[in-house]
């Protein structure tokens, strides 16, 4: 059985498999729709408007069902990612 200290140490080490954990959270204040692009931008230190623009441009320019895929991915991330209290 895992105790709290084991879970915390796994988070510090980057997860159970040793990979890197991405601590992306949705933006609470810097948001237009659900805060996913603002949260990604804040995590990496990018401009949120640039992340939003790149997301829309890639969804429209890439041929095929990319618009639907981007929309579904955005919705999934908006429900999976926790909301940040900091930004």
C-alpha cells in the first residue's frame, strides 16, 4: 500500500515510470474559454496570445480533421487539467 510520502516521492522523481511530469494547470484569470492555452503558456513562460494563435492556426491550416481533433483535445484537457489558484 502506498502512503502519502511514497506518492510525493514519485511526483518529485517524475512519476512511477521515471518520466517527466508536466505540471500544466488551467489558468483561472488569464483565460478566454476554459484556460487551457493560458495554462500551457504560463507553464512554459510563453505569451498566452501566441499560444492561442498558434493553436487556432494549426487547427485550421493542417488538412483533414484537425479542427475537430483540436476541439476534442481542448475539451479533454479542459476537464482533465486542474485549475490553478496562482494564475
